[in-house]
């Protein structure tokens, strides 16, 4: 046991990994709590409490996915979109709870964008077939190969860097803000050791950079995921039901 | 070395100037969204989600500039 622990913690551990563990635990606990509540719930009664939260989450992300992807394919992708949204939301607001935001680490955002990228390529493969998957780079003329190739990998770069840049920008601005208020408070003689200006102005900045930006970036990430995947499927006639 | 640090800081400042053009573009998009809502108010929720998406995509250039300035400040200093 001791050897395993030594092996685990001998390497320098990036601080984001600990917050990834905590956030994953929170999401899993939430899912299990909702599952438990649904099992106990009365089917005919109005949903309340955790059951209501579960119903709202499922309904919201099913609707978003259906709007962007069409009625035929959305059922395969709605669970992924919902899980992604929950994880991204908890990651983005984790700065409020004193954790290092996992999305301020480029490895995490690149991994999430890579999953979406693979799903996009899978959608191309499913709707166009094996030959078209490779020949699409040479359309309409072979000289367009470079443009088509970079057009195919652009979502990977832009999605990961957008999320990473927004969260990192917020983190660094908050860091600069607290060091500046600490510097200013240092001039006050008696209570100057304590940064008393930061807690006064900080909450508004936290509300913007953590809650608002975090929510918007989560929404943008899942919207782009569904739009990019939905674009690859052939458009279907509008059905009314 | 002091001159080099100053030049790095100036470079970082120039890099975040990409935000000005992004601001113009996002303002234009928001104005057009207001016009669209005025023209048919029942499509408001769809227009709002499209506006957020478009604004976020327009913001990418500013984010790249911001990242480059962070790289300049924290890596070359």
C-alpha cells in the first residue's frame, strides 16, 4: 500500500488533477442521488426535488440536441451532450469553491475537444461511407486538399483554445486583481496586512468571470458540438409530431 | 535586460489589441440581433442562441490575442 502511494505521489502532481477527482466525484454523486430518488418516486405524482432536477436536465439537453441535430439522430448524442454540459459547468464554476479550474489546463480542454472531433469524423464516416471519407478532402479540385484538411481539424483547435482561453483569462485577471488590491491595502497602517479591498469588490468579478463566463462557455461548447455533428448528417424533411 | 522586458510588455499590449476589432464585430452582431427581434419577436429564443454562438465564434480571435499576450508575459519574462 505504501509503495503504491509513493509511486502515485512521487511524480509532481498537477493541481488540476485533484479538482478533476473532486468534480468527477460530485457529478457521480449527483447522478446517483437523482437515480436513487427516481427509483423511489411515485410515477403518477408531480416530480419534486431531485427528480425534478433530473427531469429538467434531461429535457433541456434533449431539446438543445434535437434543435441542432434533427429528430432522427439526436437520441444517440443527447447523453454525451448532457454529461459534457454537467462536467463543464461544474469545472468552470469550481473556481468559486477554491479549486483550480480543470478547464484552465489545456490538456483537459484538448481532450474534450478531441472527443467531439472524433464524433464529428464518425458522423462523416456514417453518412458518407468509407471512400467519400477520404475523397472529400480532394473536392472540388485536388488542389483544395490543404484548405479542406485544415478546415477539418480547425474545430479541434478553435474549440479547445476558446474554452481554455476564456477560463484562463478569467483566472489570471482575478489573480492580478487580488495581487493589486493586496498591494493597495498594504498602505493602510493597521489592518493593511489583511487584503480588505478584495472581498469588497471581488464577488462581482467572480460572478462575471466564474458564473457568467463559465455558463456561457459551457453553452457555446455544447452548441458547437451539436451543430458540428449535426451538419454532417444529411438534412431531413421537417416532420410535425 | 530591462529594455527586453519592456519590449515584451509592449508586444503583449499590441497582441491584445485584437480585442478592438472583435468588439466592433460583436457589437454589429448584437445590433443585427436587436433588429431581427424587432422584425419578428416570436423568434427571440432562436435569435438569442444564434447570437451567443456567433459572438463566441467572433471572440475566438480576441482569445488568441489574449493567449499570445499571456505567453509573452509569462514565458518570456
